[in-house]
């Protein structure tokens, strides 16, 4: 109950933060359904003040706060009164869903951005540019993210490939050399097949970057760099979608850095690329 205990330590907080904390403790069921903006409006503060409070509590952002807060509240609440919040239910109307989906994605990007280390991201972008190939290791929904990233990286002359079968992942890890960079995408951080591939990569001295939600996992400890991505625990809370938004945002940032560093060369490459596949206004284009 570390979080609840910390919230009762008033001397830790400014008067603005105390207003936010008092509202949270008085309305725990509402917090599970609130965005940072809604909480800020209720407490006459700002989204930035809410985020700073979450950081003061040792958390990455508001999504992580809601997970821990709801979990601890439920542990001290009778089962029949426990908080169960779903962003979308059978009572949700299309207009509600349009608003909720936008809010979830904005919060996912904001939380991921607030935790982003510019020096780290710049370093990883340089690794990607220096690598002879970028190998992605992922499964299921995360593999789709990896495929999109591969396509984008190829457009900036960065060789990349995605692996989503255990045999191909282990073979790729064994075949690559230290000129490769490995990127692993794992929401849970506990996928045993990815852990096996990560062990091979570590044994072979391959630089490895992990996109995940927790640094305290075996997989994270096997990787050279850990990039925190926003998340919620439950699939019905759109945890998978929130994580996907964060990963895409990270990869778009990395893509943008690489593009800016090699803009003229990429521009020339893309003109040649279009000469072969055809321009959008040409009748003989092949797409």
C-alpha cells in the first residue's frame, strides 16, 4: 500500500498538489475513469500539475498512477464495492467512443513523451543509422508495429527486417554479427520466447533495445536500452491499443531523427524510388 500511504503524507505536497490528492482520496471510483484534463478541471489545477504529482510519487505518468491507485484501493475495499472501470461499455454511445479514443491516444503519447530521454533517443537513432541491419523481434499485435517500422526505415535507407517466429528469431540472433541492432517489442516483458532470443543476442554481444512497460523484468535486464511505453493492464481497458500508440510514437520520433540527419540523401533516394514504381500522377505507375 505504498502509494496510498504516500498520498496521506501531506507535508510532501504543495497546496496545489494537496488539492489534487484530497480529491483523489475522496472520489477513488471517479479517478479510474478520468483523464488528466478532467481531473485538472475538477481540482481547478492543470494537467501539468497532475503529471508533476505523479512524478513526485515515483510514477511515469497518470496512466501508471491510475493502475496502481485502483489496485491499492481495491485491496482495501470489499469485493462488491471494488472499482472496475472500462473506457467503453455496452452503454457507450458512438459520440462517447469518438471522444474516449482520442483522449486515450493523446494520453498515451503524452505519458510516453514525458518519460522520453532525448539523449537516449538520439543515441539509439545513431545506432540505427550505423547498423548494417535493424532486426525487430516481436509477436502478434507488436509484430504489426514492427512491420510498419521496417517499411518506414527502408524509406530512409535503413535496412530492417522483422521476425515473428521463434525459429526465425533464434536463427537471426545466431546469424547476425555486432554490426546489427536488435529491437524487441514486448508489452508484458515476460514472453519466454523473446527472453530466449534476448539471451542469444546478449551472449553474442549484439546491441539490443527494448520497448516495454517495466524495467524490472528479466527481458529488460538482458537488453542494453529500455524505452518506457505507456500502458494499462487489462485488454478491455485498451492496454494493447495504448501500448501500440506509444511504440508508434517512439518509432516515428526515431524515423524523424534519421530523416533529418540524412535528408538530402533520402530525398535523392526517394526520387529514384518513385522513378521505378511510378509517380502518383502517371498512368503507368504500378501501384
